[in-house]
């Protein structure tokens, strides 16, 4: 769920994902995260702060080199409670007026980012 909060100064989003059990993970998994997008007027940059149920926190900055009308790429500038040097990237791409895709990538030190998951989000229309 994405919403504008605090006099439209911030965008808040919450995600809940469940993963079925598998051979590698018999119990399955429940993942939750909450995030906030803000604009840093001093730096003239958009920031994304994301808090994960696994206990780690990422602060991303919008990478304007890869940004266009339909795509936003955020790269980490700070990672808390994870191994030193870990990097992440989130790419949001507009599919149509009611949906977008999200690609989450991780990289360990010295390696390129690799895709961890791809989600497709749709606007939930009121019934």
C-alpha cells in the first residue's frame, strides 16, 4: 500500500509477501517491509528509507542517471545490520496507469548486482 502522508511531504509504503514452503525452506517465509520516500532539499535528492522485518534498514538515493518518466532506480548509500559492503538497488518501472514492476537486486563486495526478486504491483480499485 502506497500513500501520501504528513501534508504530502512523504510517501509511505508497506509490503507483505508470503513465500510457500520449499525443499530449501520447509516453513516458508513471511516478509514485511515499510518504507518512506522523502526529498532532501539540501542535497536536492530523493531518498528512500526501507525497514525490513528481518531487522535490516536500507537508505537509498535516487540515481538520476537511470531515471526517466517511467523508471526510478534507487541505490543504497547506507545499509544497517547487514554485512559491511553489501549493496542493493531497487528499480520501479511503470507498466501502465494501474501497475508497476519492482526489481530488487543485491551485491556483495566486489561483485555486480544480481536480481533477488521481481514483483508486479497493481492499484487496488475500490469495489
